[in-house]
C-alpha cells in the first residue's frame, strides 16, 4: 500500500495493523529511494507473511531485487524475527542500533524478549526466531542513504533496552519511523518486561519531540502523514504535567 511516493506500507498484522502480512507482524515499511529501496522492520518472518510482504512490495512497484537494506528499530520478534530470512533471500544488508547487535546475532532469546513472549503464548508454538548477522551496527546519529532518501538513526530506548527510530528525509517531506517509541494519539507501549524502562521512554519522547518532521510512522496502529509531530508533542506535554501518557495496549 503506497503511503507517499517515498514510502509504502507492505506488512503488518491484523491485531495492530491492516492485515497485510502475518497476524503478529508490526508495520513493515518500504522506503523507495529510486534505484535503492529499504525495509524498515520486517515482521516475524513466517513463510506466508514473507510472501505477502514481497507481493505487497511488488504491487507498490518495487520488486524484491531493488530492496538492498533492512533497518530494524529493535529486536522484538514482531519487528525483527524475519531478519535472517530476508537477509538471505534478498541478499540485503541488515542495520540496527549497535546495542542490539549481539542479541540478534546469537540470538539471545532472553535479551530479545522472545523467550518471555513465547512463554506468554504470544507467538505460535512452532515458530523460531533465527539468529541474524548484523552488517551495519548503527551509532546514535548515524546517517545512511537509500537512493535519494537520507536516513538518520536516533537512539530511543525505553520500550526496550536497545531501541532506535529513523528520521527519513526526502525532497519536500520528512518522516519519523518511530518503531515502538511513540504512537498516534501520543501513546506509549510500556510492557512488563525486564528491559522496558519508563524513565528512558520519557527521555526518548523528549528527544523525538525536539525533531522536525512531517509524518509519524509508528510500529503499530494509526499512521499520520501530516502533522505527525503533534502526536509526539501530545506525549511530551503529558510527561510535562507528570502524567504517564496512555499505553497502546
Ligand atoms: Zn512492536
């Protein structure tokens, strides 16, 4: 599904998305930089989910061969579980915040939260989270190009320990791909997991509120193509009143 000439939405589950791929997938975005394209997050990577993502990409005018990179926001299964499969199938390079590299490469199921999520019955019993080589561990502020688009990595911990967001700048429009750092309506996604940190989450919201961007493209739920900053400001204003913003779930 084309969102703008720069970005398509090619995956996402039925629970918090638009039923485009596997039920538990987070939103999967596809940056269209022209000669180069890149996924931002990839979902859990079930065989049928991957086929749907690639079919959706093709419908948006982007065949798999043009996808050269995958940027991950964090290591949770609904965002990154399919990374190893996409890396092999599309021969793409995987980028993620440097702090998430070890958890994905081992993989460390405690660190990624997969062990807890599996025990809680969140993912199908036969599903496994495959280790993924990280080609491009990103430092805070790292800049990358995807064709005509520039992509800046911003550390935004809180939802989990090693979480990052991406500020994508195209000629005439900018986008914040916030992962699970902040959502439409100024909501947060705080969970009862060991590496979720409310105070870090608040600091990350303040960081994002200081940026200039047009669209807010979060990892779940509504997508805001205009005035996306107002949603982040809503969360930040709530924190300014010492009130915890509403939670996504
Ligand atoms: Zn998520």
